[in-house]
C-alpha cells in the first residue's frame, strides 16, 4: 500500500497531520525559496517513520526529512574530503607523563586543524580533552586516528559535523 505525502519546507511548517495532503487543491502557499514535493512510501515504512518522529519529538515530517537530508550531505562532505568541522573527545590518565607528552606533540603537529582545546579534570586520574577541529576531512581523521593510536589512551571519539556552509 502506498501512502502519498507532501513535504514542505516553510519556516511555519504544518503539523504532522496536516502534512498529509490528499489533493493538489489543498496545497498551502509557501515562500518562493522553498520547494515542495510529494513522495510515495510504503504504508509500513511511513508508519515506522512517524513513530520515530514521535520518539524524537519532531513536530512534522518536513523537519525530520530536512535533518535526514542534512545528515547525508554532511556524510558526503566527509567522504569527499571537503572542509569540515567537528570535535574529538579524548579520555586518558594524566599520570602517564610520556602519554601526555605524546598527545601534546601530535596536537602541535595538527596546529592548523585544531581551533580550540578544552581540558577537563574528570577525577584524580582521568582527563577529558575536547578538541574542536576545522579543516580538510582527511586531516581531521588523521588527527583522530593518531590520537587513538597512542598507547594508553582510553577512548577517542570523533563527532563529524559541518562548517555550516552549503547547509540551509
Ligand atoms: Ni586533567
């Protein structure tokens, strides 16, 4: 069973209920910069999607689909080696002085990619560093991998985000 829905992208978006538009005559007027289109989806798929939207507190399908599109565009920016932004989260024990020196050396090597670093003393032993990064995707990934490879580092995660350019 197909379920035809219309997706709108105005600032004042319709409710989830209202975004199901059975006939073109019921289309709402939207600003010129916004594009409206309809897609056909399996009923089971749209039901699952609607449950997901409810769990994630989306007000309507358009907002959720906009986010899905942006996520995919950001993934593509990383895949294609574009300029990206993000954050590397690092956990280690600062009593291991060699380890600390090694981490510092790596960060100096990537000085052009690192835009800010925040150091948090989690407890007597453990430190967390949040390294804000902006630059070519490959440089950011190389930095994260270099930090991850240092013996004694407990955990490294890379949050892949965007500079915001080309995203509306
Ligand atoms: Ni510390």
